């Protein structure tokens, strides 16, 4: 609610100006609104002071000049670039297969979590919902930590962490799409005496397929970014190299890795745009 | 034998149809086969220990139900950890507020249809959106920790960039989808770029933008729980120290607190979105 007032408060809202002159609006509503704006602004001010003044060691951070000097350490060292290409490729593969495994797991979860097709009433509905919430609220690094301790270091736990993390978004959007389908085809297929699985395959799936594919591509796009950090906890990919370069204070090499990640993300975005226009 | 209009028999037509169906199936089959080969090659290339998968569920079960149980919730309520939970919420709030303040002009500049100048402002806005999106938040956080030092300031600025990348992109897409009629009408009165934006663009996108901002606060809160992992403030720091000490009961306590907070924020944003509708 304070977020809504925030948008109004920051003067980006033209309607507020009209509101002052509007005789139809009671005066105390305007007053209430200004009080809310003032309250919100003071909360922001106090928190800002807390974080940026009291919680920051300005003696260590230095002024703007010092910051720019530190930032310049990150200027990429292009000679290092060829040696990270293989790690980038590995990261890309982790993202790709993580998304695909997640896609396979997400389909049954979506069926469970869609109110109109869930097989066993409330029990299976809530099972699906809880899976979605767990997958969405735990960060991929935590999943990677769990899988690394179960499978050892390497890209396999990273892939599974991405897969489990992707299930939430994919199943949630797909379940919503299933809940919004046109019921006509379902009734038509049911009238032929088809079994439940046939109804799902021939009445539900064709309707949600384009939405599902679009979301899988979107998720792949996100997973490329996620895969780039999994190496920090032993999940394979470029993240390990980045963490190593930061820890050994080789900031120019870290900058090169960042450049590589940017290139990979942009390439992934280009590929997903092409696949989207080809498939949909 | 039935003969069609152009002297094509039904059998001919069926054969033609079959040929294309079979061709389609063949292409699909070959694609699937190539993909399977690619998957197997990937597993081989990355030395994946697939044989370990069989015991995976047992080991995860042991870890989650023996070593992480019972979760040490008391630890999550001790002074420093509880303070870091508040700090996480504070960071996500400030990050969203300042991120939105930054995202509004960027979304305006980066929208092709109403951008103040297509040669200067549009590329600037686009570059800001693409660059902030291309670098993952944790990497931003690590860079900013080096530049700004440990603490919530680096985390807050990371979240500002996350908001800019995420909300900024969605907001500028909304602007590109507006009806241009009001824009032309306001321009025809001789209004400048800023007045055009305030009176023609904003009223059209306001509702969608507020929805995006609420959703963004939700996702920046999720991201903020992990930033402490690299020293950028918040409760990620305690998550890292407990997992590195293999103190999984305490780690699970923190993870449960994170899950509870994320669910709470989701419920809060659900009601906020319902209220504006």
C-alpha cells in the first residue's frame, strides 16, 4: 500500500495536480493523501540515512574519485578472454539442460496445481502449490549448496539446482494458463468417453502449449544469468573463475569474466528471440 | 475409384499426404535423436557422475531430515541475525524506491514512441537497460563490494540496478504499447517533452506501472536475501557462515525464516495488487 502512495508521492503522477483543483474531491481526502506522502517520504529519508550514512564506512570507501579509481581496476584484460571461453560454454550448457530438466518436472506439478484439472482434489492441489512456493522462495545458490553436498562438485548439481529453481515459475504460469482455458474442448473430448490422460493431451495441452513454450524460453533467458553464479558454491560454470579472480584481487581478469558473461547473456537473449519467432 | 476435380484419385491424394506426414515424422525423429546425442555428449564432456544420481534422494533426505532437523529458529532470533533480517527488508525497500525513481526516466528514454530524442536519449536508455540486465545481481554485488566496501550500501545499489533492469524494461514496454492519440493531442497544444510525458503518457501507464512496481519489490526482496553471501549486507552473511561451518540446523533456521518472509511478501503484494484493481 505504501508502494502505491510512493508512485504518487514522487511527483510522477499528473492526477495529483488535477486532484487539487477538483471540487468533487473532499478536502480531508487530499489532506490524508498529503499526510501519507509525508510519512512515506520521512520513512525513506530515515532508512536512507541509516544505510548510506551510519552503515557505511566512508573512510574506507573514500570519495567519488577513489570510487572511480577502484572501478577502473575492473577494466577488462582482453588477453585473458580466450581462457574463459570453455567455462562460458559450460555455463551455457548448464543453463540449457537445467531449463529442460526443470521443464519436464514442471509439467506434472502444473497439472497438480491447476484447480480445474488437479487429479485428487484439494490434497494434490496443495501439493502442487507448496512445491511451487518452495521452489520460488529458495534462492538457486541454496539449492546448489544442497545438491553439491549430495552429488559432489561439478556441473551436475548446478543443473539440478537450476531445474528445481525453474519449476516454480514454469509450473505457476502454466497452472494459471490451464485454469484459464476454454472448457469447450475439454467437454467435447470427455463426451467421447476419453480417459483423463487423453483429455489432458488433446484438450488441455494444445491450448496451453504456446504459453508454456514462451515461458520456457523466458526461463532459459533467466537461467543463463543464474548459471553464471552457481560456480561460487561449486555448481560448475564461470562463477568459480569469477570468485577466484576477485579473491586473488585480479580485478582486470574479473572484469574480463564480466565482459564474457555480458556477451553470453546477450547471445542467449538473441537466440531466445530467434527461437521464439520461429516457434510461436 | 473416386476421381477428384483435376483427375487426382483419392489414393493419390492419400499417398501425397502420407509422404509429407512421414517426412515430418522423420524430421522430428532425427531432431530428437540429434538432441539425445547432444545430451549424452554433454554428460560425457562435463564428466558428470550420473551414477551418483541413484543415491541422490537418499543423501538429500538424510541431509534435510537428519542434519537440518530440528531447525534452530532461536538462532535466527538472536540479536545480530534478527537485525540482519530487518536490514534485508530495509535494503529491498530502499532498492525498490530508488530503483523506481531511476527507472521512470530510463523507461521514458528507452521507449521508441515517446523518447525525447531518438538519437541521444533512446540509445542511452536502451544501453542502461541492457547493461544492468546483462550482469547477474550477485556479480554486481561482488563488484560493488570491492568499490564501495562491505555493508548494506553495496546491496542497496545492487537492488537499485536490479530494479532498473527488471522494472525499467517492463515499464518501457508498457510505454511503447500506449495509444498515441493523447500524446499527439498534448503535443499539438505546444507542450514540451516533460509535459507530454506527465499528461499524455503517465495517465495511460500508471496502473500497469504500479503492478510492475509491486511485483518488482517482491522479486527484489527475494534477491536481497542472498546478497549477504558476498558481503553486501543482509542475512545472506549468516547463511554463508553457517553453511561453511556445516552448522546445518542453524542454516535451516535461516532458510525457514527466508521462506516465511517471502511468503509474507507474496501475500502482501497480492493484497496490494488487488487493492489497486
